[in-house]
C-alpha cells in the first residue's frame, strides 16, 4: 500500500501532467472530488497536491466559485525568455570550450531523434528532446542547478512552448534547423556564429508569438489584444 507522501506525489504528477499537456485547458474548472475519482486517490493527497500546484501558478482558487486552470501569463513567459537570453549564450560559450565526447554523442543522437519526432508529428516527444538538447550544454559544464532553477521559474514559458508545437502554421523544422546550426557552430568553435544563432533561436518566440496568440486567444493573459 502506498504511503501518504507517495500518493501526494502521484496526485501532483498526474494533475500537473494534464495541465502542462493541455488535457486540462486554461480556464477549465476542476474539483478535488472529481480528481480524486479520476486518479483513484484520496481527497487529502489531491488537496495537498493542488496547494503545491497553486504555488506554481498553474491553478487559481476563487472563493465561492471553484478551482480553475490558469491561463498562460504571456508577460511572465516573455520574462522567462529574457532570462534565458541573458544566461544561455554564456552557457554555450563555456560549453564550446569544454564539451565532452559523451555530450557530443548525446547531442548528435538527440538531433536525430528530433528529426524523427518532427517527421512523425509528436509534439510532446519533440518538446522533451528540445529540453534535453538545451539541458545538455548546462550539464556538460556542471551547471545543472542553474538549469533546474530555470525550469522552476519558467513554467509559463514552457507552457507557451508546448502550445507553440500544437500550432500547425508554425514549422518544427525551424526549431530543428536552429538547433543544428547551434550545434555545428559549437563543434566548429565559431563563437561569433554560435552567439548569433543562439540569439536568433531565443528571439524566435517574439517573431512567432502572434500566431500562437491568434490561434488560442482564450488561453492567454498578460498581453495587449
């Protein structure tokens, strides 16, 4: 039999998964009772999981109304992009000097898997590979804690990025080709090119965001309509 900590973690993982994968839509009302039934868990671990998820900004509890999935805060997502734009080029520059053979092999394999998932239109798998591609540069220079900190504070940015992959007008090959350019520049130690391609990659959100906002206007707050 699972203990209360295990059940609470199960509830947290399952509810959060449905939120970030848009199985629970922004604005949708959820309830402790319904979630307990759906996940076959007691109401106490579900309640405690919801408290944790509320702290992360993924749900909002409105007194005398209920609990709702929060919309994506576009202003917060853009701040997350700005922070990455400030940090990640330096990470890449350091990685270009000290990247290990194991990381090189990992990244080559990752890019090939990105190609396959793009061809097969697998958005969740592509997102995970995108994440692990960027994480590897942090990992190879011993900055895993910096990566973890970014993930904690980039919830809204990552929600936007997942939704971007669902917008049919935006080509995944744009992301894949930018990743290839970043990797090649890093391997060739062409640091000016690496800096340029990283800036272009992290600027892509600003170029594309209007199409995502137009496709899912009810999913967002924090932007001018």
